[in-house]
C-alpha cells in the first residue's frame, strides 16, 4: 500500500501540470483571430480604375466592435484612391460586412499578380486585437490606348505666343465618352495662356475632336525640343474610367529677336471746333514691335490758356501688347475769344519696356478752330416790290463774329416769286466784324404773282480762314403790290447807303 504522503507528492505536480495545460490552451484560443478577410472582383485592367470588394467575416462566437481597417499598396502604379481607410462599428457572430475599395492601375503596370496590405484593429470581449493580412489582386488586361493626341503646328518661336491645334482621335473599335483632358507644360520656359481643361461628351469610332491651345514661350527660351503633358481621361463602353498620360512634343525652332516698342497716337476727332464750345478729343494709342507696361498719356494744353480741361490731362493706359491699341478721350472747353486757325496740342505717352527701361513717345495733334461768323441785316424792314417790275434793294450787311472774312459776295436767290436780273449779285470783298457794309442789289417779281406777303432770300458766300467757301442764307420780308406807273426803290429809306445819297443830293 502506498503511503498517503507519497500519494500527495505525486498528485500535486499532476494537478499543477493540468492547470498549466488549461491556461496555455485558453490563451492560445483567445489569440486566434476571429476576423476573416476575403476579396472579390480582384481582376483589374491597366490604365483604369477598378473596385475590389472586401468581405469582413466574424467567425467567432462573440461580437467584435470598433473595426478600424486600412488598405495600402506598396506597388508603384497601383494606388488605393477610395476607401483606403474604413471604420465598421460592429460585426455580430457569424456575420459579414462588405465594402468596396477603389484602385487605380497605371497604364504602365504589367499583367500579373500584386498584393495589397489589409490591416485592422478591433475589439473582442474587451481586448484590442490587431490583424494584418495580404490581399491578392490580378491585373489580367494590359493597357490598350483608345485615344491618340497630337498637336499641330508643333514649331514655336521664342518670345511669341502661338495657337496650336490639339487633336484627339478615337483609335479604338468602340466609342469613348466623357472625355476630359488636363494640359500642362513640361518646361518652365513654356506656358499655356488659355484654358488648361478640355472636355468632349463623346468621340465615335474613327472620329476626332480638336481644341485650340495658346502656347507662349519666354524670350530666353533656347532653340530645342520641349513637350506639353496631357492627362487624358475617358470612359469605355463598359463604364471603366481610363487614363492616358501623353507627352506632346513641340519645338522652339527660332530664337527671340529683340524688338523695340513703337507707340503711335492718332487723333480720331476730325471735326472743327467753334470758340466757346465744349468738345472731345478721341485718341487711339497703338503699340507695335514689343509690349509696353504701365503706360499713361499726358495732354499738354496750349500756352495761351485758351483751352480748359474737363477731365484729368493724365490718363492711365496700363499694358499694351504688340498690335494692340486702346482709345482714350479728353474733354476740353475752348475759350470764346479763341481766334480761328489751327491749335496744336502735345500728347506724351510714357511707358516701361520689357527690359524695365523707361520710354517716351510724343505726338502733336491739331485742333482746327472755326471762325465765329454770323451775317445779319441792319434793317429789319419789309421790302415792297411791284409785280413784273425790277426793284432795287439797298441795305447794310453786318458781320457778327470774331474774325474778318474775305471774298464776300451777296446775291438774290431765284425762286418763285422772285427772279434774278442783272445786278442781283454784288461783290463786297473783305468784311470786318461789327462794321456794316452797304449794298445795293436788284431783283424782279414774276408776272402773274398774287399780291401778298412773301420771303425773299439773300445768299452770302465767303472764304473762311482755311480758304473753304462758306455760305449763309438771310430772309428778307417781301410785300408784293400791284404795279404802278412810278417805279420806286424799296427798302424804306434805303439804309445807310440811301441816307448818304440823300445827304449829298445824289439821285
């Protein structure tokens, strides 16, 4: 028989061994992950986006919570662009949660098998567990370009802006849709001056669309080969969103030849100005040769002080490119005492050229000033004339104005009932302002004219200060009476000339 003390000495190690074995088994069971990860839709096409579906299955007996999942790629050309980070609140026992991860496969990625990394932290029975598993995806279709992009002309000149036509052609056997192009320059010496983004709703098989692109090269651009970069995005018939990265070659074929700016000023206002008048000077400032910057114009007024500006005499232009022009307006008032003639004004344009050098362009414009001329008759009387009789009208012609006129002539205008006769025209010559000039002219009232009141017209012609013939018509009240045996001289007292004849007894 075995002693009880000996039995106890055997039982204690056995019990300890059993307890340790149970503890180890329990710890091992808790460390086993109960979150199973699987993936579907793992076949992708190079150059396109694809959605891989991840399925998170809780294979344990307890709910897991606070699932924080991150999907990453270490393969160049394989990118996770949507749902790289996802949070699931909880997954019950034997339950599955799915979500989509969007990948982009670069067109340069070869056909083959690649691996994504799935890492998740979650809580089970109060314990935080970390899980990392690989996810295999397969690129089974190599990239097949569907669009061909070219530019023409491809030759540029340094220091110039050129319009090149970008042509996008569908070279695939199927239509493409929702075309977007993002254009950029491959060199800091080239820039795109208009829009960078272009769009077309669709391009049918064998068809193309074209866009005009403004490309500018800096003046210091060396002659050589350069490129524009085009990111071309479109959808195929299956709805796959594809991308092509295309380099568009261009060549700077000619160097920059420095050109100096030339500024010209043209007066667009050709009408004459009358003393006392407010008028506008409309100027066209044109630039050729090279661009100018921070330009402004200054109008220098006459030294006599006969012109008064309404708006500022210095106006800003800003920047002007070659073959570009801008219009500016000055509003002035001419003094009422200004003499007739030509009034020169100076317009100065100051600017900065592309080298930062200050430049000046000066132009003289001429303002033609009209004479202030207004003829009138001294006597406001009614001239009486007999039917079918020749009548002599004597009066005084007065010039109201600011300047002397030359080669003045007065004549009767022939229209019913007045007819011209010998003596219906009188040459007067030079006439000074405020100096009445006597005249004597003849006319006849047509036979058959009814007795009554009429208007006789006298036309005054003269040469102005620019030797241009001017004219003015004067109205004379006319009373036609029945013919008598006595011929009278009309004009009441005959004016100044008649008074002098009576004074000296001249009949």
